[in-house]
C-alpha cells in the first residue's frame, strides 16, 4: 500500500511541478498573463511548486525503505523520473497540441521502462 501511495503522491507532485516549470509558456495566449515579467512568472511558479514539495517530500518519506517503505533510494529516484516523463508527455499532449511526440520519444520512454526493470532486478 505504501508503494501505491508513494506513486500516487509522485504523480500529483509532478503534475504541479510540470505546471510550474512549463505552464507559463502558455501565458502568451492569455491577455493578462502575457504581460507578466520574468520575476512575476518566477514568483507564480514558486507558488505552484510549493504544492509540489508538499507532495514530493511525503512521497519520498513514505516510499523510502529507511522509513518503512518498499523502495531503495535509487528505486525512488528512477520511479520519480519515469513519472515525471509520463506526466510531461500527457501535459504536452493536452496543453501544447502543436508539439509532436515522435518515435524517438517513444523509444526513450521504453528505455526508461527498461531502466526501471533494471533497478528493481535483484
């Protein structure tokens, strides 16, 4: 159960982080947000990223074997990277429809799945 909770929290936290890192790139299409300067965008992104940290830190604590979770530190990191790329791919498909995902992106995703398999192999 701790493993599923960890992965769920990682998905939520990465959703906030993806929005904080890349959401502002869509601001140019909004009449008010398009006028924001870089400092304002940075502060808005920090505000969004706060929620990412509120989910990421518990996810790592709950999932880490040193705190009774099922994952080693390396396993946690690899899971987090795969979650990040899956969330990013979905965000791209939804928010940036003009950006194409190509065959090499799919191959990279498959290699990441292979990395997860290798990290969990005894």
